[in-house]
C-alpha cells in the first residue's frame, strides 16, 4: 500500500507552498485552496488562519527535489 504524503510545493508557491501542497494532496486546483484560505481568513479576522498557515509552513516538509541527472 503506497500512502500519499503531504508536502509543500517547490514549483507552485506564492508564499510558502502550503496551499499548492494541499491542492496537490487533495487533487484540487491550488487556486481553489488559496481562495478558500482567503475567504476563511476574512471571516475569522485573519489571525487564526495566519497562525495556522505559519504553523503548517513550519511543520509540512518541502517536496523532495528530483535530480535531472
């Protein structure tokens, strides 16, 4: 059984790659994830989403780099 791993994106990042990584993990367009984060941030006065994003940025590892050799 091959488990899917959650990684921050190395290629499609706007800030830390968290939203793109979640989008790749869930097979959803990263733009949709980014829009949901913005909507939730506005609805919750920014602070909880900002803290959650920073914590995710620290905890979620970057995707492994693929060597082209």
